[in-house]
């Protein structure tokens, strides 16, 4: 259940479009709107007309960051976009995506969904190669694994390889990666050649969408942890985290981008190459909660999977009750499935205030306690005197369910039976979901009966792992169930290392000023031309254009990225 002070936070959404004669930034805007559920902290779009790359990004929702003037400044038929939830790296402007950087005479604009597990090792290699005076996004204060990938792309494009990296080291995923076809090519390398050398260095979950001035690229890790799909427009192509983002554009779904695949899209069409052999381990929590219900993943309708989870839950944990209700919106499909399988009527016992978003609520204890009342309100006429089955997708810390049960009892519910359409969450996620630490997970330290007593429910039932996997329609060995079972398909970070933790060099951020006026009466804005790292902050030049559209030359000098 997503509520203020939410216990399970999404990862990110990525989107890219190459469409001749189309306004790519506006298509990307609509695509990001469809992916807003995957991240609400920041949004950004980079576009190109074939000569310059412009980027506009800010903290906030897609509708808050972009307006008509902003999108009008982002010209061109090629664009990439990103919505962010900070699973790794602070929620600051410097960490918003796309990330930019020079690569072999071109400019790279990079977006990432997922989380690397070897960020610390990669960052150490970057430092050993470059020293402490970092350039690019890392030098300007980004603390994300995405910025590390951008730095690797720059270094490898110049040198042909990462001199400070131990290429002879072997881990569990090493056999998956294929030999580099053009390993003898001399630097500087193209973005395509660079990507084929950098991707095998990465471990963890990564669905990448990136571009230069002419080509759209997309790549997915060998396990395919996070979804990524390819669609066809009348005059081009689109890649996105979910099929729902293709639907909103009227794009036809072509196929999933395969685990271990790198694709390139330009005026010559789509080209595909594999940098690794697939070993599928798609995130089962996409089916439980993360993805939109109207999305399809690996050929399976998400809403059908959630309906099936609810039906399996009714078979595994039946109860005598008068009404099935959902915690909207994420619990609704499973609640409908529970009602259909149990024969208990389904009703709307809770009304959600659509206009209270998570970004509206500040993370203070007082607001967390009030948050659920701001977002959900019980319908007394529906639930008073009734024995309720309340279906939700998960319990992590238990705070949300505890407040919900209390609220339902105060509204007159005779009994409250909580049913969860997933197993107990016992382990942290290292692949892009911001779960609590293991010490904070309520199921890690309590039995089901103790959790029931803690949240104040009359009974509590979780869906089994087998029931969840069967409802997903996927093979058990093609799914990652680590947060429920502790069986990690990719080795977690080393002992004592937080996933993706980086020592951040703080550099003052460059923020778009929402107030004040420019020469044309519009909002005053600032353009970063080249970072003045010796002075500790970027040089700023006022421009008379709406928004913070930042051009990067096609032949960007070293260190230029915004």
C-alpha cells in the first residue's frame, strides 16, 4: 500500500523515443506521466535536434517540473526521460536524471532504473584512474550509481579499458558475459563500443536508456530484474519501463528488451547485440505492487496476476466475513480476486484522496501519524457493523496497517481480518526497491500471530511464496523472490557495505528559480556552461528562455556535461 510515510517505495521509470519528425520531448512527457508511479521525487528529459543536447530536470512530479514553455525549448526527434525515487543517493537536484557526460566527441544522456551492487568497487576504480579531482556528474556532487556509470563510459571511451579494474576477477555472474566483439579497437571508442565494454563491469539490476546526438540506446542486465520494453510508433520507436507507457502514446508493443541485450535505434532502424547470456530473475514484486495494473510483464497481465494472488489468498486463508474491501489502489485487484474466489461481496469501504501525493507529506513523525487519514477515509455506512476482510499487497514495518485497523474500528467495523497478497517481507532488496533495513522489517522479528497482535487485527493471513509465484505466471527459477526468501540471484554488496553507498563530494546545486522574471517576463533561469570545479561551483549565465534548458555541444570538451 502506498501511503504518506510509505513502507515500500518504488524505484525509477525510464523512457526513450526516436521518432522522425515528431516532438520527442512531448512524447517523453506523456510517457513519464504514465510512469509517475515509479518515482515521485524528480523528473527530467534530455532531447536533441542532432547537434545539441538539452536537458531539463528538477525535483517534483512530472506535472510540476514541466510546462508548455519548457517542453517547447526541448526540441528534436530524439529524447530520453526519467522519473526518480531515491533508492540510492540523496534526493537532491544533483541526483536527478538524465545524467550527462562527454563520450568520444559525443554527449551521453543516461537514465537508469535499478541498483548496482558493486557501486563501491566501481567508484574506487574511477578514483584510482582519475584521482580525487572528478569531472562530470560525480564532480558536481552526484552520489548515484548512475553517475558512476556515466564516469565509466567517459573513461573507457578515452582509454579503451579501465586500467584500474581487475579484469581477471571472477564472480558468480562472470560466465554470463560474452567476449567483446571489437576488443582490439583503439580508443577513442564510440558510445556503442564503449557500452559493450562497460556493461560487463556492472553487477546488480540495471535497465538503462541513453542517447547521444543521433542514436537511442537501451540495455538490460543479464537477469532482467527490472522490466524494459520496445514499442513501435508510426514514424519511430520507443523504449519504456512498462507497456502502459507505450499504450498512452498509441505505440504497438514489439517485445521485451531481453536480459543481457543492448539495442541501438537511429535512422537505419533497430540493431541488437547481446553482451551477456540471459539468466532470468525478474522481480516478483513488480507483479505484487510496483508495476501499473494495466502493464504486461513477460507476457503476463499484471492485473490478472494480482487477481490470481487474491484468489489464491482466499483459498489459503478463508474466513467468515460480510465484506471484502481493499486498501486503494494497490490492494484493489487482489481484493476483487479474493471476493470472487470466496463468494464474499466486495465493497468500497475506503475512499482515497487522489490529490494527496506522497511528495506533499514531509517525513516527520507527526505527519506520518496523520498521513493515512489524509489519504484514506473509511465509509462508515459501508463498514459499520460488518466483519471485514481488508486486502493489502504487503506489510513491511506495520505502521500503515496498524493505523488502518484502528481507523476501521473507530468507524464501526465489527471485525477486521487482514489479508496480504504476498508473503512476509523478510529480507532487504539490493536491486532498486527501498525496503526498510532487515532490523526494521516487522516479519523478521515477529511471528504471524505476533504481527496480528501488533497491528490489532482479528486475524492475519499472508499469501504463500508458491501461491504468489503461480499467480505471476512465471517459472519460479525465472523470478527474484529475495525479499521474501533471502535467495538472492545476484550477490549482495560485500559485508559492511551498504548497497550503492558512495562518499559524496558536495558541490552547490544549480536550481531553477520558480519566482522572478526573465527578460521576456517568464521565469528567470540559469544556464550551466562549464563547471568551475576549482571554485567549487558551476559558472552561471542568465538566459532568456523558459526553464533550465541546458545545451551541451556535440563535441563537448572534457568535463562538460551540463
